[in-house]
């Protein structure tokens, strides 16, 4: 839901309640989206550092799947100069 900022200062409680129940609430000013109110748990989830690529690969369900990826050992390439 979009919430125009002008005239809505009194509705902050409703905006927060909607963020808790319905998800992120977009705040607009002069018809432009300017801010988002989100539930604090969602904010902390988004703010937390994400895993590194190495962590992702180590915890991948494909790690022990037996998939073998082979690459072409021919390192020569035709290059037009």
C-alpha cells in the first residue's frame, strides 16, 4: 500500500500496524516514493551481512551431488585482429 506523507502524520500507528500485518508500506511525498516502513525483523534480516560465495558453495545442496563439471582443456582461441 502507498501512503502519501502529506496529511498522514497522524496515521503513523496505522502505517506501522500495516507493516506488521501486511508487509512493507511505501511512503510517498509529492507523488514520489520516498521511504518504506518495514517490520523490524525484516529490516534486520535485510541489514545482516550475507554469506560469502565460499559459504554459499560450502552449504549448497549440490555440494555432494556427484555432479562433475568438466571444462574444455583446449586453451587456444581464434582471435581476429
